[in-house]
């Protein structure tokens, strides 16, 4: 009987030890719905104890939070947003850091031995292959870009466009206010418009200007967010933010199992979502998008959504 009790107690203690979870600090740059979606998925999928912080878009608060985390020494840190990633890189040196929701992370030197993460950038080849699959007969694709921000992506797209069999027609801008002028570059006609994700180019006003241009010219518009399709763009290939949280959790699990952070490359997002707008398709005479988009999404394993 005593032996049975001892075994029972040992099993209880062992169970408690096995269920002991790592502590993960979460820092979001500000309180955004997309950040919260990723955090919810991260917390749901990861077996850990969490301490969550909001920088409230304030650099000084970010300094305070990261210095506290550096002193508290949790097992890992998950950060969301460029500001959070930069202040974590500055102040957290000996704790693994996973970043997400950062556009063009190569521009921010996020390559310390304790930092890796998920870029908020769908690879150019994936974007252009999506456009070609949905609009197979294109010969000229227009794009507006800021060379100070996305010149590397355009260089890559120039090479890929030749491989995919179309010409990339580019228009350079320095700011959002230049977008209307930039449309003159497409005076000789384009078969589709590709929207690069770049906050220095796009605002509500510049998006609406290009949207109206594509509808007037009956040109398919590949945007980078579902919200833009809901606003009238023909199609988007976009990041699913819950998938970002799940992907970050997978990285966290690898680190907790012994994979050194410095061996983990910065990776593109997975679990993409393809959306298209049937009302816009009817307006521009492109109703075949339904068949093309559904077939392509099924082949690629993308989630799909339709706006009517």
C-alpha cells in the first residue's frame, strides 16, 4: 500500500514537471487587430506561460518594456511590428527573439544570433505566378513603386517577368502624392496592375485613384490585402494573420527543442489567402476569374474567399 502511494506521488510530481511550460514574453508595437489575431493563434498553439506587453506605438515605452524583459529573462520573446522588433534587437541580447509583422526585414539588420522571424512579405515569385495563373493572357503588367524602398523587389520582378512571359511596366514615385502622375506611365496600355506592399506609396487616396483607373481601363488589379478586394480590387493574395501566429509557434517549438536561433533563417509567411471580387469581375468583363482563382487556390492549398 505504501509502495503504491509512493508511486502515485511520484507520478503526480513527474506530471507536474512535464507540464511545466516555458515563459514567453509577447510585445506588440501597438494594438492592431492583425497583431491580436496573430497573438491569439500563437497563444492557442503554444504550450507556454505568456506575459503580454503593448508598446502603444511609443518608443520610450518600448525601451522600458524590453529592459524589463531583459532583466526578467523569460525563455523566449515574440514581437510583432517593426518598432517592437527594433527595440528588442537593441535591448535583448541573450534571449531568443522571434519577430513577425515586419516589412522588408533585411532593411533593419534583424540578423543577430538570437533573432529570427517571419517577414511580412509574400515572395515576388509567388505574387507574379499568382497573377499569371489567374490572368494567363497578360503581356504588360503595370506597377508603381518607390525606388528608395522596394527597388530590390522590382529588380527581382524584372527577371521573373521575362521567365513568366510578360513585360513589367514600371512607374517610380517618391511619395503617395505622386501616384496620380505615375499613372501616365501606363498610357500605352497594360493588361494587369500589380500592387507592391509599400506604406510610402499607398494611402486610402492613392489606392482609390489606382482602383478607379483599373476599373475605367478594365484592367485586373492584384492587391495585397483582402480589405482592398472588399473595397473593389479584383483579386488579392494576402497574409492570413492567424497563420502567422501558428508559424511563429512552430519556430518557438524548434527553439525550445534545441535548435539555435542563428541557424533559423528569416522565412516568408505561409497559409496565404486568395480573395476575389465578383462584382468587379463583372464590371471589367473578367468573370472567368472564379474558375481560374478557385483552381489555382486549390492547387496551392490557399484559403479562398469571394466578395459579391
